[in-house]
C-alpha cells in the first residue's frame, strides 16, 4: 500500500513510472466535476471509475482484495476512512464472505483480525496492491457523509 497526496507527487521519485504517470493524470485532470461512470484509458487494462458513495460505519463494510489489478483510490470531495489489513496471511482473515470472482477481480472477506483505519480527504490517495486487503467507504469519526472518488483499476502487468 502507498498513501499520499497529489500535491506531493514531485517528491515521489521512487514510484513505478506507469503508476506515477497515472497519479500525474489524476492530479492534472478535473475529475471532481466529471460525471459518475467509467473513463476508458487503455480498455480493460487501465480505467477509472468515478463514484459517489454514502459512507457507513466500518462494521457495515466488507474487506476486499483483488488479484489482477491494483487500485488507486483518490478522494475528490468529502472524506473517507479505509480499513487496511497489511497482514494478509490466512490467520488474519476471518473467513471468505464471497468467493473470488475472476470477472470482477474481487474477493470479499467476512472480517480481518488486524486492521488499521486510514482517513482520506480531498487530494489524498491510497494505492492498494493485490496483497492489500482493504475496506473502503467507511465514515471518518463516525460522521455520516458522502465522498466522491476516482478509483483507478490498473492491471499489475502494466507496472513491469
């Protein structure tokens, strides 16, 4: 997992070139005023979903992971807390809620034992790799609200 803010991209020389290129695109494109929906970049290999969601308490959200894609989750408006389980070993997972769907590239877990909550505000992003279990769309400080987000889906082979 990588956490950051788009205003600090110039300091992130360690990022893989394609990842940094996508983050620069996110910084330089007015996505906050875009309509909700999918933006095609490179077909199914690289695309962006613009979403607006209600945030809910952590207990009402499901932990998830992906295998073929990484996620860049960028808050455009509002605020969001995301749970992150940096320990994806089987003993940290409290069972599978929904088996892996190859078509949707997602698996949902019942819960994870060790999880950290990360609060994101406009301009903040999180990059989740296949080993990162994450629980998006949680409230910050228990306050109800909405967040508009850009979620980039990038096939892992684009980083090579």
